[in-house]
C-alpha cells in the first residue's frame, strides 16, 4: 500500500470553495470498514457543483469530492468484502457526507459498496456512474408504469448530458421512439441520432411559457432540466402518461398547474439515485449490465486524466461536456 496518495481536496476560505490536489496518507481518511484503492471515478453534474462551489453539496470541509468510484478492496473489516474484491459505489452520501472517489484511496462503510457486476470493467461501470444508473431508474419507472413503445414517443431532456444520453440510448434500444431535447442541436444532433433518437428538439421549444394543457404528445419523459421545461412536458403529456423528474439543470422551480394531473391522470414520478434502496439498486445494475450496448456506451464516454478534473468540473456546470466523463484516478 502506498504511504502517500493523491486526492483532490476541497477547502473553504472566506465562504469560497477552493480545490487543489494534495498528498494524503491513509491515516488522513475518515473512519470506515472498507479501504478501496480507486482506479476510476466519474464526473457528474453534482460533482461539478461541489468542486466549483456552485451548489451546496458538501456538508463538511476539508472534503474529497466524487459521488462515484470503482476500484479494488485493499483492506476490509467487514465479512461482506475481501481484499481483491472489485467494487463500485454510486451516491449514497459519498462525495457529500463521506469523502468520495476523487482520490486514489477511499475508506467507506461496507453497506454502500456494490460488487462490480460480472463482465463489467471498472472503467465502464464509471462510464455508467450515477448518471447512467439514474437513467436506468427512470427506464424502470416507465416500464413499471406500463408504457410500451406502441403508446407513443418518449421525451428526454438535457439529452446530450450524462443522464440524457444514457436514457436516450437505453430507451431507443428498447424500441421507444425517443424525442431528444438539446440546447446544442447543431453540435450534438448527429450524436443523439447515433444514440437512437428519432427526433431532435431545440431546448427553447420546451423552455417557454406553456398553457395549462397543450396537445398530447409524450407517453413518457425523462427530465433532467426541471423549471419551465418540466412544466411544458407535463402540459404535453398524454393521458395516463408518466414524467420522471430527475434534475434541475434548467432550474428548481416548477411553474405548473394541477390540470395535467386531474384531467389527464399524468404521473409525476420523482427519481432519486442517492438513497435508492438496495433491491432496486441491484435490479438497476443488473439491467444495465444486461441491456446497455457497451460499444455505444464507449461512444458517449470521454475519458480524462485526474489532472483535467478541475477544468472539466467548470465545463460540466457551463453545459459544455457531452455524454459521460470517466476520470482515471492516477
Ligand atoms: P450533465 O451536465 O451531464 O447534463 C445536463 C444537461 O442538461 C446538459 O448537458 C445540457 O444538455 C442540459 N442543460 C444544461 N444547462 C441547461 C439549462 N440551463 N437549461 C436547460 N438544459 C440545460 O448532468 P447530469 O446528466 O449528470 O445530470 C443532469 C441533472 O440531473 C442535474 O441537474 C443533476 O443534478 C441531476 N441528477 C439527479 C440525480 C438524482 O438522483 N435525482 C442523479 C443524477 C443527476 P443539452 O446540451 O443537451 O441541452
């Protein structure tokens, strides 16, 4: 085991968050049952908020960010894990309450670790990460609601982002006609078509004031944007449709009315990946390992070195990254 290792450390100075690479020792890590040697992490929107200090994600400083990690158990005080086990963690307070995956080592409570699914590499597990896992939670909710491809098109917003690109890929492979909403039609339209989107809509088409009810269009939706966009989706949902609300990339308000609910029976289904219970978590990972086209996953993934993480954190908040960003922790 290395005496010292590299970590991205967040500190607060005069209420500003500062990030810098530091050398830590194993003794610096908070207490926990399992010590993991991290090989890969990822960059999610929430990591961007934490690293840049744009959002109130981190509870205590100093802090190591990173809501996702994959690696190998180095030491375990838990009977559930042995040294050498390949594991992954997404969410569950990591990178918020617990120190996270943007370090070469992490010490964590055993219950938040998941064995790496058979056949899935650490790099691909992180290409999926919280964003891809959340996309699968949306797909499972849409399926559970009984929506089939014959019921009509499914809308995906923030489509060129992490949640949106994996949702587009999963839903199109399952036979749904996917309408992908993006603010980058010219730049990312072809990318989204390659993922299987059958229609590309500019962001402004949804992010405008809407009537309480508009023409019925969507059998289901995956919304990473929130705000006016989510209100417009609700107003355009088909009778008994479902809208899975995941994110707030466009705002945290929701200027809607009760009409979509009481006149069309529309379901607004919140999706949370952080506290998602273990049975659903395991089901989602099993389905990802089984259903996700790994070649297409590679195509929507951009791999960066550890050094590039702070700059990429700025880029994700500026809406400039595409698909998923995997971080090689070296
Ligand atoms: P990304 O940054 O990868 O994707 C977000 C996408 O949203 C962007 O790529 C962009 O897509 C679009 N977007 C960005 N800014 C705006 C804006 N101002 N108005 C409208 N659209 C915008 O983030 P993730 O995919 O990692 O996360 C997406 C959202 O989901 C975030 O809000 C995140 O916090 C949330 N989230 C929630 C989870 C949960 O458990 N509920 C889990 C994971 C994520 P385009 O360029 O195509 O328009």
